[in-house]
């Protein structure tokens, strides 16, 4: 007789579109791990009750997506330093004492996708990040740990970008409005939700040349509006966030299971499915 299956899930609202169950199931198959991973739609306002019930049931780990990452951060009793700085948690698990641990693997996912999958060097690079919301805050610490020469956070409301910069006062990081961006950049990361609305942040093409890699944290089957615009400005490379999604999931899997899966096959499979 088979023993009990270890249960994991992703919680969010909406959740039907989530690729996490497919990704983690593929990881489990690849690494010979016996687990089940499902998607759970949680009512806004019902998040704490949902996670309490999940762990009381003996289930082991949760991925957290929109709109619950900040609430997960507040509920986690122990947080990693990167989660602490991120102000958001996308990974939850309980230890043997029943303490709820929180981590944020989004930044690690972004860095791994840039470096390992696309051979983009962050060390010594001039980096422009568009947007100052939760998605950007979540990736800053791992990105800064790669020692870029300079990171500029540009946002429509400059004060929000200033607030993020204050969290990293010991680093080469500054803030500006979209209309105040100066010079060219080696790496431009779109962390705004503009792509979801089919819009472009109002920035000038002078930030991009053939030596620039442009990265949209959103992904879609078609080229994102941001990536199309960057390509038209002459960007040398344009990437979307599908690799980041797979890589951050691999980090979660490693935290929960102690083994890091190979992401390349999974990424290729998802990309082909979307085509």
C-alpha cells in the first residue's frame, strides 16, 4: 500500500489561470518525489482561515499569489531576510514546532532566469526598473546582491520609488519619475502591470540600445507590449517573465523538498504549450 501523499497548493484570487500545479507536478515527476499540488481559490478576507485549515490538515507547503502576498508576510512568524525586505511572501511552510515560515523566491527566480537561462550579466550593469509596487519590491534584494553598478527605480509617482530606495540605503540605488530617467541602461526590467492592460510605461527610447536586455516580468503567448516597444527601439535582447515563474517555483520546491529540479525542460514544455 502506498503511504500518504504530501500535499502542497497555490492560493490566490483569481487562480484558475495558474501554471503552478503543472510546474510543481513536472518537478515532482522529474525528481521522483511523491506529492500532490493543487490550486485553491481563496475568498478575499478568508486567507488566514484558509491557511490555518490547510496546515491543520497536515498539508505541507503553500505558494501564495495575488492578492495575498502581503497578508502572508504579516502572518508568517519567521521570515527570511529577503522576505523581510520584500514586504511580501510567496512561500509558506510550517516547521516541526508548528511555526509558520515565510520566504519570497521571486527575486531569486528573476536572477536565475537572467543569469542561468539567458546569460545576462547583472554584476557591474546599469539597471533600470520600471514600477515601484510589490512585484518590484519583491525582487530588489536578490538583484542588488548581484552587485550591479547602479539601479534606478522609475515610477509614475516618484515618492513610491523613493520609499523603496530607503530600504536599501547602503546600495547603489536611486529613484526618479518616468520623465526624469537619464542615460542608457544595460538591463531594463518592467515591473509595472502596464503589459496586462496592453499599455506602455511612458518612458523615452534613449534608455535602450543594441547592448540593452529588456525584461518584462509579465508573460503571455504573444510578445508583450513592453517587449515589442523595446525591440522597436533596437534592444539587443527581449525576455518575458515565464522563466522567472518557473525558476521561483524551483526555489520553492527546493525549500520544501530539499532538491532543486532542472528547470530547462519544464520551461521548454510550457513555452511550447503556449505557442
